[in-house]
C-alpha cells in the first residue's frame, strides 16, 4: 500500500513525500463507540485516518461515530443491518457511514488478512 503526498516546497517545485502508516495501538475508552486495533492520522486538518483492524475482530451493534466515507484498501468486513441483511466490503469498495442513530450495525472482519481502511470525515448535514 502506498500513500504518496505531492506538495509544493519552499523552492516552488513539486515534491513527493512517502507516508508510511505506523498504526499506533489505541486503547479504547469506555465511551469509544468505534474501537480499532491501530490508527495513523494521515491528514490532520481533515481528520483523515488510516485504520488497521485485526482479521478476527468483530464489533457488536454500534453506530458510526460521525459521517465518513470509508475506503477499504486491504482485507474485508461483513456489515449486518437490523433486518439481517449482510454486505461484504472489500478492497476497492467505498462505504458511506451515516447511521449515527437507531439500531446501528454489526461488523465482522472476514478473510485471512487484517483490514486496512481510510476514513475521511464528511461535513455534518444542516
């Protein structure tokens, strides 16, 4: 997986910067509704994060903590909604997470590799 930043340097020229996620272990707080195994802040002003989820992880019924577009780069997750419908989200798939109230959803990692996803916060609707 490559994360490449292109930016203008002090010399007025464009430059590349390779960003290598460290996936810092995060201890879950009691009020944390979005547990994860590791995360790396990619772009601080926007709150964009890369997250790594252990392939044996499951997260019982919960809500999205905020509106986000989720790009799955590696691994896969099965998401179940209240009526029992299940969808598998895998590499190249994009999820728009907006169920911040109500019953929420249940997630189960599937497959043999950890899932790596990029979470991009969306503006709150007015």
